[in-house]
C-alpha cells in the first residue's frame, strides 16, 4: 500500500522524474551545503544524502537528486511541483507552512555566530588599552600611585639631614618631588642612585622587594586579561551584533531574524561565498545555521574561524512537500521508524560526533 501511495505521489507531483516507464524515479530537490549535502569523488554525500537513502530504501522507491543553488529556488521548485519533495537544511517556519507542507522534524538546529579566529593588530592594541583602563587595573594603579608616596616621604625624611644624601634638595616641595621620582624609578628597577642613610637604605630594600612582587603581579594580570579578551571577543551573542558588519545567506531564516532585529546585513547567495569575507576581515560576524558553522569551523575553517556564544532562535528542520500531497505520510512513517530503530542516531553520530537529539 505504501508503494502505491508513493507512485501516485510521483504522478501528481513530478511526472518528468521517470527515466523509464518501468522504473519511476522520485525527484528530490536539494542544495549543496556541508555537512548535509556535498560532492566527494563525483558523488553526492553528507548527512542528508545518507538520511534520504535510508528513507527511500525503507519505502522501496527509487529517487534522484536535483541540485538547486539556493533555498528560495529549492522551495519554489517544490511549491510549483517541479519535484516531489525537497530535503536540505530547511527550517520549518509559519511563513513557509502557508504554501508548503513539512514532514515530522528530522533535525534540531538553530542559529549561531561565527567570527574570525584572529583579530587584527589594531584590535589587539585596542584590547590592551581597554585592559589598562578596566575595572581590574584602575584600582591597582591608583593603589600603587598612593603607595609610591610612602617610601618617597620616608626617604626624603631620612635623607634631607644627610650631607651626602641621594637628594640634591632638602626643601619639602623640591625634595619630595625628587624622592617620588626615585620611588617610581626603583619600582621599575631603573633607579640610578641609592640613599646614603641606614634608615633610608632599609626603606629602599623593602621598596625594591615590593616592586618585584608588583611587577610580577602586574605582568600576570595583564597577560591573563589579554588572553581572556582574545578568547571571548567582543561578539558573544546576538545582542553584540548591533553596529557590526554582519554577513548571512540570502533567503535564509538567519537573514529574516537579522532583519527583524533591524540589523544591517550583507547577504550572499550561499554560505560558501560568506566564509571568505569573514576570514579576510571584510565582515565582523557570520550568522547562520549552527550545524553548518560548527562543521566548517572544525574542518576547512579550522584555525581561521571560530564559533562563539550559544545557539539562539532554535529551529526544527524537515522535509518539504508541495501543499496537501499524500506522499508526506509514508515519508513520516519511514522517518519515525528510523528514529525508533536507531538508524537515525547512527547517522547523526557519524556526521556530528554525538547521538541524535
């Protein structure tokens, strides 16, 4: 019965799919997008390809893929019944549901942000300046400036009565200024002369040890702060995209999301065209489907880009059909069977490294 339903669906939706009358082939629209569908050694492969092959095997139907360059063209071909169905990274939305039908959710996804792995030299300098004036460093610098006055006054007090002392002026105003300069130079291990009196030398030794501890602490704090800035970036979620140069793919749900938030976005025909501008610094962030970005960052883009923040605007992906066509039912039955018998989890683990959602 299931076979008869599928053959009837073929007659209604894609009569041109038959290469021979005795062996009808179901035309399935898809598009190239790693890791779902891509070419390898002249053959289509990927999570969606193997997924559909399992479905077709269970339904005992023959099929052939029809490559569409964009999501919009894929959806149009399904809506106009040029093909029987479409399978790719297609998000289920209320707007699409008006003119199309969708299968049971076959993939849990959502949007994520990807940025260049290495910031420019200018951003490194900016991060350093920002670290110096951060809440961590300003109190520390203020404390050191106040602390400098203590050894400066002690050295001035003990040295002002010494005839061959380190200070050339014994009056307070000129003498304390000179003592402060000595205190700062000693802190930076650049002092060119030492006090003469025993008490002042004791102060100098204590201040030298204090300076060594301060320099070590200051260096460690600056290093850890700059490392944290490099790891975190100034883009960590959708709220950080305002005022940034954002890239995405024309016709995708990510573009719709960005437009609803009134964010300026540069649209590309496909995701492959968007990677280059991001890596070359022509875009600050790329917003798109999380699995696609994660796969690229772990493979071709390793070391060049990185994914930041958590998944937002979670979406369900499904197989798309022309509106009100009966072939959706056998596909749903086969899809649910795949999830129940563990085949879906095996495919998911093969391509994404963990069990299916």
